[in-house]
């Protein structure tokens, strides 16, 4: 069945069945862009200057997408170029950061706008009639508590909460959480006193930082080359430090141990057919 559509809430990614710590497929990467597209015009601050992110746009760096999708930078660039060639997105690049516009985004959304509003109003009327005002007032508090639960250094909660509420007027909550999760990996093994206070992290807009993910430990040969395996075909190779930062022989990632290889050619073909429909 190829006609019609279903409603899929962004919070589906909070469900236990969602696996964030594995490489995304091309279909999942495309789905991720749809999830992250702004559903209304909003203003963010980039390098001290205001920037309007319009409906259907995603503002993100190549490095951030690579960290999130567990891809190499080269693979992200090739994927964005491919879907741009299929008229699925329009891409505007500015010094390593991209403004990605989903083609026909408003057309996909507008027919459900009124229905969605009525559904939300009915839900509040039937289930939360006595708590409606309180829930709307505390919407930012719930999002802050999600941030606070994850942040490893819990100091000055009230100050952090006030700052977070102000930030949410211009910045997407999920963008902050995704960046924080990337920072958590880089802080792994770091003493608490060397992790910034949450208010300091928020004041510095650190969610816009490029986080360098720690490279796994690779064995070396006597000549100083690394022993690495292609994630796709499993071939054993001996890249130098520069080559290890790029793609493997099949254009995917390097891994320190020989991977279990599954034949995904048919699935890859199916995904590409869906993207081109």
C-alpha cells in the first residue's frame, strides 16, 4: 500500500525500540531530516547573528550529522548530494554548516494542520481539563528536566532552568539534547571538575560546538600503520593516520575488529528505489 500516510510523532525516538547507538541506514537518515525539520518559522543565533530557520528547514553541520548517524563526513556529504539531485532537498552551505530545506514540506503538512489542532484540543479537553493551564505553563520545565537528568554535573539547578527556558524561545530542545549526548561521549572518563557547570554550558551555546568523537583503539603494525577492517566487506587493511580518518575501501567506516558481514545489497537496492520514488 503506497497511498496515504500515518502520523508519526517525533517522540517515537524516545521509545526503547529506537536504537540511537548504531549506524543509520539511508532511509533512517532521510527520516531523521524530516523529524528535525522546523514545523514553524523560528529564530536562532549563529555566531552572534540572528538566523531565521523557516518551516521545513534543518540547520545542522556535516560533522554533527556524521556523529548522529554514525557515518563518516564523506558519506554524509555524498548522501546529501544524492538526495539533492533527486529534488528531495535544497542545500545551502555556509562554512561547514548547512541549511537544509525539505522540498514540498509544506505541501505534505498543510492538509493535516486543522485536524491536528482539533485533535490536540480534544485531547486536552477530555483528559487534562483540570490541568491544562499548568501543563502549558510548565512545558519548558519538562524539557529542562530531561536535560537535567542527562547532564552529568548537577550544580545551580534554578539558574540552569531559567536559562534553559530563555534558550527554548530560539533553539530546538531536541537539537540541544542530541548535542549533549555527543558531548557525553567526549566526556567519558573525564573527572567531574573538568566538566563545565550546566549554566556555563548553556551560556556558551555549547550545543553548537563541533564535538570530536573519541576514536576506538586500533592495533598497529611494527611499521606504525593501523590494522583496520572495512565495516561493509570486512577486508583487513593497513591505513595510515590520515587514511583512517576517511572512508574505508567500500566508502563506509573503519572498525578495529573484523565485523560480522550480512549481505545487504538487496536491502540497499530497495532503499534507493524508495528514495527515488
